[in-house]
C-alpha cells in the first residue's frame, strides 16, 4: 500500500500524508503527547502504550520524529525479529528510543546502547528505569579502534576520523560488544550509525556469524549498493520495512 501511494502522489505530498498519519497514531496513543508536540516547548515525559516506563523527549523536530516513528509506530520492531532475545546491541541509540522499545518487547533481554553524542545524557535518563537490563555506553561502534571526533547534529550527529590523530570519542568494535554478551551471541544488532555501517559490515566480518538478526538504516550510495549483497552472502534473508532493513538467518 505504501509503495503504491508513493507511485501515485508527489514525494512532498506523500511525506505530508505520512506525517499526518504518524500524528494521528500519536493522538490515539497519548493525547497529552500529541498536544505537546503541537503547541508545547521544552521537554516532556509521557507514557506510551508500547513502553514499560515513561519516556522523556524534547519538543524538537528530531525528537518528535523518533517518538512518532519508533515508539508510537514501532518502526524499529516493525519487521521480522526473533521470537526470543537475550542480548541486544543498539548502535546509534540517540535518546534511547529504539532501546526502550526493544527492552519493553523483550522483558528478559539486556540491551547495550551506544550513543557518542550529547544525546546520551537524555538516553541515560530514559534507560535508567530498566535497571541492569539497560547499559548505556557513551561510545561509538566502529570496525577498528582509531581516533574519531564528534559532529553534533540532532539525529544526524556523526563521528568522523580525527585529522590530528587525537580522538575525543570512545570506540568499541563488534568483537568488544560480543565479549560482554552473556551468551556469546547477539540476538539483535541495530545499526543506525550515519554511514559507519558500510565500514563495520565490509567483509571480512567473522563476528557476523554470532549475530542472529540485524536491523539497519543505510546511509549513502555505497551502503545501499553493497550491504544487502554482503549480508545475503553471509546467510541472511532481507526484508525492508519503511526505512529499515530487517536481516535474519533462516
């Protein structure tokens, strides 16, 4: 239905309709949140049906969008996922929106959430009610340890290699993430890392055999061109749900 609508109307019309639909879903989920998004300012704390605990967000365009997309509409869990999950890695956690959705869907899971930007402060507040099941790392995921610096830009905040060789961002590799898994595997790996996914997933990736499911947002022409083929060669089936790829082993 979505693809048909995209083909029938101009892109700007489709985006307006999609936003209107998200706003309506928000109104039905939490009228207080919908009203705050319409006329409010500052920061709000609201309960949403999908979550175990209340969620705090700022009344900025970036925060409103992730609340509507991930928490209200459930985009990050809208595709095929494992029936059970014990260990989840959220790469690019922003304000904790995807992590709290995963933790609410899988009440026995541990989620390690990586967010190197200043948004980690709000993510930490949102994750704290989940206790030991939620682990926030103010760090980035990368293919290898090297100096990076942070460029702040809302949901598009990203890290770039440091020209002077002095890094300001803590770096974890996928091998590092696997070492903290209580099972030695990652049941769900979510990557929304503003282009770093191409380098992380570029073969060879021996750690990938320990991952059951990936949820990925692709950034850039190289990622769209290469990553689906790399993952299919590694044994994953791929289904697109809105802006995300859901990749599962048979």
